[in-house]
């Protein structure tokens, strides 16, 4: 069996307050029955996968840079979308105003006598 193989099994755990829980979790394939394993849970005591952890400071820096770049692109994209939407709305309003003024002025052009 290759190193790092993991399988889903039924696990049981007890909270700090003594409440017992049962759920499914991934463990190493060679884990024996009744062997202790670490089980990660959420706030509702549901079994969750282990959070990703960087193995080296370089990986931590890369993850931080990637998340920062992603967040920056999200903010920039939202700002650009807002700008574009505002511009389209304002351009439409401006065109309607120009058309109304052209109609008003255009109707007066034919009245001048020569």
C-alpha cells in the first residue's frame, strides 16, 4: 500500500464536556481498530477534514501571497464592475437629456425667418 493512503472510517469521540459523538473521518489506511486518531470538528461538532497547514515558512509565505493577490483582484474586480455599471447608467441618462434638448432646440430652428 502506498504511503499516504487514507480511507474513511467511522470514528467516535468525546467532547470536553463529556458529550459523545460518532462521525466519519479520513485516517491512514494502516490505522488499527480502537487506535487513537485526531478528529477535527466544526462548532456544531461535525467531523471535518484537517485544515491545510504549510510545511515550511516558504509555503506559508506563498499561501499568504496567493490569498492576498486573490483578495486584491476581487476588490479590484468589484470596483471595476461598479465603475462600469455607474458609467453605463450615467451615459444613458446623459444621452436621454441630450436627445430631449436636441428635440427642443431642433423644433425652434425651422422658425427663423430670412
